[in-house]
C-alpha cells in the first residue's frame, strides 16, 4: 500500500498491471516497495518491467509496484516525502533539488546517452539552435528533465530564458501536436519517446540539437541518501534485479518476452506492436553507454560537472553544490553489473 500523499504532494497513479505478483508475493513474504516514474510509459522504464516480469525482483525478495506521476520534479517530491523507495528523475532536476536540501542520490545511469532533443517540424525553416532566438519552445512538463536539457542547450548558444526565448508547457502526444499546429510553439524539447509519438501521430519532426549534447545522460534511478545509509540491503537488492532486467532486455534473443512484459506494464503501448517495437529500439539504444568498460549504469563524473555548470549558467541553481560527488554513486551500478554477469 502507498502511504497517503502529504499535503501538496504529487498525485500517484498506478500503471496498469505494474505489480505482477499479486497475492503470491505476499504469501512468500516479499517486501513491498514502490517505484515512481515521470510518465506512464513502460518502455521508458523497461528494465523495471522486465525485471518484474522475469521474476528478478521476486528472487531478491521484492514486490515492486510502479506508480506514474508527472515529471522529474514530482518524482523527487515523492521520494523525499517517503511515498516511494526508488524513482527515475533527470540529472538537472536532481541537482536542483539537492540545492534545496532534498537529499536524493542517483544510483544507476539508465539513459546513458542523451534521450532528449529539441525538435522542430520537418518543414520548418529553423535549421539550428540559433534559429530559435525569439521563439517559444514547448515542453511536456514545467519542471521535467527536458526543461533543464533545453535550457542547457540554449545557454550554450548564449541565450537566456525570458529574454531570448520562452518555454511553454504543452504536454505530450496530442497536446504537443496541437501546439505545433496552432503556432503556439516553434520547437519542442522532447524525449526519444515523445519524438516517436509525434511522428507516429502524423506530425513529422526533426532534431536540431547540436551533436555534442549527446554526452549529457538523461534520467536515472534515484533513491534517498537516508535509504542508502539505513537500508543498504534494499538498495543492493534493487540494483541486482534492475541490472539483470536491463541486461536481459539488451539481448535480442529475449525480444518477444521483453515486449510482452512491456505490454503487461502498459497495455496501451502494446496495442500497436510495430510502434511498440520501434519505440523500444529507440529508447533501448539510449541506455547503452558509448564506452562499455565499466558496464551498464555507470556515471561519468565530468558530465555531472557539466550538468551543474549548465544549471548555474541558466539560473536554475544559485551556485555550485558544496559536494557534487554526493549527488551520484557508481557503487550500486557495479553491484548490478556483477549480478547481471557483466
């Protein structure tokens, strides 16, 4: 059972069929834990749903329920309020939350390559970021990882929000399509999944993000520092099962089983098998590090520093954190890789 939301806390809604163990889990004495994700997509959190479906969490003594909320800010709020044990926020929102005293820690780099980009309509005259000067950029949420990413890209071109461009929260899917058609936005800061959905809905878009921003990793698994300190066995168990689910999904021999687990997690995504498969390929490709010597889920320290520099430059945080290294750790990725045979 989820604890009740605190006053002003995010509204949590269960993803269909997210907890697949039912009463048998309780009979086996498994520990009930909650994972919060910033959108209802099972594909975007595919290692979780695969680890549930393959029984990896169960083997490590966990019964996982997945809850969908709106954006990374809400994920971090749920974690800090004790409404969830693990979540999948972006690095920008996590650094910003740490600057406000939210003691969250990233423990696994899921989107090892940037899973965000700034897209324009296929037939737009805008060819590069400079073309967005004086324009409105749509975002899915007001404080999600896509906002920090876009602000980072724009600041690299010497542009300041509110002076040289504006953000407008338009949602995703249909609302984003409507915002393009109505001329409300000239571009859209989108995840890989968002872009695929726009294209599938008959709104062809192209990415104008400079190539160098591919190094900026995206959303990862986070928990609270207090959980690491006081419940380390839980974090290790989660990490083992999650990494095994990730590795299983990267093996094309398991593709049919993986897509079934994802359809169980979000039946709507599984209705169009061709689209589900294409979207999974796109999302999965972003989780494979450019350099695999350290295995899956590894964080490069230098990119954390670049993320922080961008947030300071963009005014999202007033100054660098006292201890940036406390924001992330690779120790649990190492534990996960060992369990996954890496």
